[in-house]
C-alpha cells in the first residue's frame, strides 16, 4: 500500500472470517458479501477504478 499509494494499511481484527477493505469509509471489497477471498491484485484494481 505504501509503495503504490503512499499510505499505510491498517488491520482491524474481527470475528467470523470477515475480510473487508475500505478506503476513506468506502467499501472496496467484502469477503462476507462475495463469499470468497480477493483474486491477485483485485483490491488494487478496485481502488484504482474508484479513486
């Protein structure tokens, strides 16, 4: 994250296998909603497309 966007990512522990990625409060990826883990570079592609 730091090399590509100049900022750090923060891991917030949760329960029940939830894995979600938010940028400035905007949901970018949700394992819970999609019932799968992201593919390689999927999170970066989503961030690039939205911001």
